[in-house]
């Protein structure tokens, strides 16, 4: 079950990393510069030897995970309301 290793800009929190199983619907070329919705503040876990600091949010579909994303640009690290 392949996953991508992601490094996400959280503004003042810095760059945090996550492992996300989003390979069904997204290519590696799709991801740089893409804003995603992710939750920080969890205890880091190891996923296949890779430290995952945050949880990237998506919707499970029959075709794979569809990432939740802002519909317009927002500042990195903005709070979810």
C-alpha cells in the first residue's frame, strides 16, 4: 500500500511532515505547491520508518482518498474554524 511522504509548510510552526495514502488519485507531480487541510498537535508516529507529525485530511471514496483543500489561497498554518 504505497503512500507519499509530504513536507507541509505550517507557517510559524515550520515545516511538518506526514505520510499520506493518496496515490490513487494524485501523482507526485500534482502535490508541490498544493495547499491541503491538515491537523497538527498530535504525538508524532512512525509510518514505515517515516515520522508523521500531522494528519492530512481527506474523504474516502471508492476511487481513493480525495484531499480536503481550501477553495482559495490561505496563509500557511492558518487555523481551521
